[in-house]
C-alpha cells in the first residue's frame, strides 16, 4: 500500500491534497480515499458525490462509495465549499481502485485564504501509515 508524503490523512481513510494556496484568493484541496480504504472495500461499483456548491465540514459525510462488499460513507477532511466533483467516476467508479491518489480523486473543496492551514490536525503520511499498520 502506498501513502504519498504530499498529502494529509484522516483516521477514516480519506486524504487531502492542497492544490493552491499561498498568494491566491483561496486554497483548493483535492479529496479522495486512501489506497488502504479502496483495498479494504474491494471492487468499487458506484460513487455518490455532493453537488458543486455544497458546503462541507470536517468529519461529516460528503458522499458514499459502494463496493461489491459494502457501502461506506466518505467524510470531509476539511471545511469549505465543493468546487468540483470527479464526474469521470460516474461511468468508471473502478478508477478509485486503480488510482486512488490520482485519477480516482473525489472532490475539490475551496477554503477561504484567511482560514489558515486547511489540513491542520490531519495525519501526515508516517502517522497514517502507523495507523493502518497497527494490529
């Protein structure tokens, strides 16, 4: 399982990657589920995502991922407004399995520039890896 160092993680197995930040009017954070999560879920067959313009808050559900094994909520790691959803997942939800940190991203969230570090309080890669490696 991979755990890229360029993003932050939740204990519920979502990741957050800051795309824009310093010097811009807002910070944009891309959100997805981790390699560990997609592996535990198995073959993903459906992804339900929020509407563009929806307000999201940390720890609250922003969608669902359905696999051949179960249905799992996806929780927002950050607070802000959804500016984009990965429409490609409508026709190809298995992309989350194939590339959870790339083409399998779920949503992008805009955070006001004055909100500070949107990923403060989230786990870094070594801390997340220790969480999933724990017995």
